[in-house]
C-alpha cells in the first residue's frame, strides 16, 4: 500500500471535492490554475447590498468622507447558451444623476435636465433584462434596453408638453425642446448601457479570476483604472499575489496588488510639478480584494476591495463591500 504525505492527501481530497462538484471549476492551464464557473440555477434569487466609502486624510485631519449604499434584486430567469437575469436597482441615486451641460441653465434648459433625470430614473429603477456570459458571469447585453428607452421617452415627452402648456411656452419652443431631448437621450444611451453593464461586471468580476488550489501565485499585471488624471491613460505595472483557502463549504480568494512606486512617481511628477521631490519612501499604493464563495452552489457570498493611496501626508482609502443574500 502506497502511503501519501498528509499535505498531499489533504490537497487530493480538496481537489476531488471541488472537481466532483462539476458546476464549480475547470482547468485553465497545465499549472493547475482554475476559476469558478457561475453554475447558477433558474429561479436563483439574490438580494445584493453594495456599500462604497471614500475617505481622505491629511495627517490626523479628515478632509473628505463620502459613503453611499444601494441594493439590487437579482434573479436568474433562463439558462441556455447564456444566462438571462432580471436586475432591479432599488436606490442608486448616483447612476441617475445628470450633470448640466450649461453653466447657468435657463428655465427651458432646467426642465430638460429634469426630464433627463426622470428618464434615467424610469430606466434604471425598473426591472431590466440582462444577458450574461455562461462561463464568466460577464454582462454582455441589456436585452430590453432600447424598448424601455423608447417607452420612457414617449411618456416624458407627454410630460414636457403638459409642462409647456402650464407655463405658456410657445409651440415652436416646445417642439425644439422635444427634438433636443430626443437627441440627448439617443446620444447618451450607449453610456447608460455601459454604466449598467459595468455595475453588473463589478459584482461578478471574481468569476474571471484564475487561481491555484495548491500554492500562492504571483504575477505582473497592468491596470489602466488606478488614476484618472487629465484624461490620460497609462498602464500601471503591479505585482498581484493570489491565494485560495477553504473552510467548510466556503472558498476564500484573496488578491493583494502592490503597484510599482517608481512608475507611479514618474506619472505623478509628469502631471504635478510640486511633486518633483517625491520618492519611494513617501508613496504607497496597495489594493486588496477578498471574495468568498459557497462551493455547494457556486454563488459568491461576499466581496470586499480596499485601495489605499498615500502621497506624503495625504492618504485616501476607497472601500467597496458587497454581500449576496
């Protein structure tokens, strides 16, 4: 009888447990890297709670502290070559906010801004039908988006006409308002669509992360969304360390991303002359992620992400926490 070392025996049991649950993993390469499959079932339902906090301090003084939270109702309604879901966002005020294109809007322009906010509220707080990739959970299509847009546009134009009648707005001005309104929502729809799909993908991006069940893995990665300075894009190099551990029916995945300080310093100095004396001792950018999955049904249970950004005595911490019930 061949005796196996305890550590190898435990890992073999661990792998067999996961692989026997065929809805969970598939191999990515010969190094044993795997990722979780979103093998959900029709009628699966989750109430998703999202909290986002940003806090900036200088020394011991808090100069900015923002927090917002919203809830999402999420239900799987069809599984074929894709996953079809119903998505309802309950109270995300950020997504419906409109920035005025005018410095000092007049009465007509103010009403158009209100109409834009109304139509975004009607769209984003209604029940949306979304198509997700079956293997990654990535949102690929807002199935009923254009129909909902046309329905909301029709209703809002009726409201604009009623408002014009009440305020004795000339017919020609009213017609111009309706034309302008249609042009704006038609041009903005693509951004709205991307915003919806982006929110979905933020929730389920952990299904796209590969990891090793046997050891800690480290790799060099590049990200373009670390900073948004003067509309410039840059590939920020970083070292990403990934670990996976299990306890009971839970699998925990953790990522620690340590950004290249020298690259970051050069980038900041290029955009801010007053930082010319910056050095590696007074810069720190670290990102930490933690995702917990239920290995019995492949559902993500919780996710948290912390980005710490320090330049000299200024420190900003951005925290995202998501729970799935």
